[in-house]
C-alpha cells in the first residue's frame, strides 16, 4: 500500500520569530516522517499500517500434552504405554510446527519494520 501524505506548505516569513521556529520544526518533522525531506537513508520515515504485512499466526494447535497413568510392569514402579509415548511425540511435533509458523510470522514482521 502506498503512503498518502499532503505536502506541507512553507512557513510564512511574516510570522513572529517564536512561531516561525515552532512551525519550521513541525514542518521539518512532518517531512522527515513522510519521507519528503530528502533524507538518504529514510531512517526517520514513519511506519504506517499499510507498510506492514504480517502472516496471521492462527489457532494454536497444541493445547495440552496427553496424559496417561501408564502401566506397571513387574519390578518397575510405573511406565508409560507405547500409545502414550506416541501421543507425546506427536504433541511435541505439533508444538515444533506451531513454533516454526510463529517464527516465520515474527521474522516477516521484523523484516518489515527494519526495511531489510
């Protein structure tokens, strides 16, 4: 999206000195924010909503880790069943996928904010 700003008129020279300094400062700051002052690196240019493109992270797939009481084999206090271990592995994979998607969205936001 393109930024839309109205040109700032020159400060009249007939103003009182204090007002002229104030208005000139406002004008310079507005020009810096809108990128119309000719600043070579545009470091002062304002970031407006239209400059940002962010992937929506969406619904978090993982909400909790599956729990199980497990089984109690002979001579062992307690052990998880194979199904419980598989569920846990799947939940951890879903969490890893969610983290990857979140990182992609964050990276895109950072690139947009830094202009990289």
